């Protein structure tokens, strides 16, 4: 059966309340063909999350309604391995009992996590710039240092996808310290491989169809803002991180933080690019329309935050997508139109100017 994680928004919830609700779920689970695996409760943020093996979402809702009447606000189908990677468990942790109700097993384990995303230069471009052997050596060094620091600072590697890592932390201080240690360990190598890092924090279930999807996406967006060998943090990281002397945020020039209003703009900007990059008819005019901004305002906000104009951002987004497309069986003409360019000659010109080699030369790195 599929596995689901749901989210209950319950202001003022306490660990005991969650334990009692979970016990009621266990009493009726068989009636609805469900198996309640575990749960998380976040007293500070008024959230509870349940992990349930169930035939479908409707069975989850009916079980909760029958047990205690707390219908989930969101339900997400998940992979148990991904849940364990992000949250560290898929079963109950050690619990404690209270004298007045010794059968009630209580634990307080918030599902709130700090997410670190890292990105590096495209592997084909790296081989072009440094040569195959040097590129492989630096990539191996990056992986070695990254995993060593994750172990040192109790981070969990969630995914190695392409050139980047996704890692999960319980502690903000450890997440920031890990990121700084990776940058320090790589030093010049970090610049050579184009290492960028984004730090964000959030809940596992929201409106996104992916576990921690909204949090991971924003961390990815933050990577686009920093220069090479820089860590860009969401405002929530700055708010909850303790400035503890020499290890504090203010002491590290590699750390950059943006405010909530810039985050909102960045999210809308990147979502608009994501929805429209492959459409050759999508230009600055349509960009302004979908962002509900005048041309001058969009230009000003875009350049202030990203250092690029809307037109430059759109072209860069399409070129980065073209790198992915060319690692498939598409030819140059197909890649041109699939990545939103109007002609192969213009695409080739832009590609050469941006990356320093022809598209066909890039493809040879993958053949």
C-alpha cells in the first residue's frame, strides 16, 4: 500500500495531546485498512504530522475523523526512504510515560528541519574548463568534504542529484556551521567548481506535491543569488540562528541573508520562469504581465536582487535548461525549440557566448 504523510494545524497542541490522538488512531486503524507508523508534533508551531500506510487519502481522512475528528489540512503521498532521509525515522522514537496514564507513550519530536542545498557547475562545462581528470578530482574532493562535514555536524544526506546535494538538519547552528566548514575545506576548489549554497527551513508537508518541496525549492532559488563560494540564507535562518561570537553569522563574509519581501519576489520570479521558459513566445512583455509589474519596476527589482535583467534571467534559465536537454537524445534543433529559443543559429550564438564552446562540442563530453 502507499504511504502518506498528513499535516494537522492545531494551535496550542502539546505532546500529550498528539500522543492521545495517535492512540485513538491505533484503536480504529484496522477498520479503515490503515497502519499508523508514527507521528511528529511541533508544539512551538502548532503542527502535527502523521505517517500512515493506507489504501488511499480518503481512508486516512475517515480514520482520523472516526478516531478524534481532526481532519488533516494536507495529505501527501511519500516514499518512506525519503521520509527517513529527511526526518531520521519512520517509526516511533523512545517515549516516556506519565504516572496518571502509564500506557500513553509521549514524545516531542518536531518535523521542522533546516535544509541545505548545494549546486556546482555543470559537469560537462567543468570537464571542458578543467579537463576530465582535474574535474573528476575536484568533484571527488567536493563529495568527500561534503559528506565528512555532514557527519561532523549531524546532517543527513537526502539526495545526490546531478552536481548538488540536499541535506537535512535539526539544528540551525549545525547547518550553518556545516556549510561554512565545507566552503572552508574546499577553499579555491569551491570557486573552480562553482559551488553555491542555499539554506532554508520549513515543514515536510505544505502545498507542494513533494516532501519539503517548498523549502527545498526556495533553497535552490537562493543558490542562484550568491556568488561562487557563497552561502545564501533565507530570512528564517537568520531569525533563529544564535549569533554566538566567532561562530556567529556576522563573522562570516561567505554568508548572505535576504529579507522576506525579497524571498517573495524571488519565489514569484522563479516560478514564472519555470512555467514559461520553454515557450518561445514568452518575452519581457509577458514576464511583466505575469509578475503584475511594470517593465521598469521588474527591471529594477530583478537587477537589485539577482544582478540580471529580466531578459538576461530568461536567457540564462533557458541556457541552463538546454544543458540538461542536450544530455538526452535530442539534436541541436530539437534542443533549440524545446528550450524556448526561436532559431538554432541564435541558440548557438547565445550558448557560445555564455559557455565558451559550441553546443556540439558540449555534447561530446557525454558521448
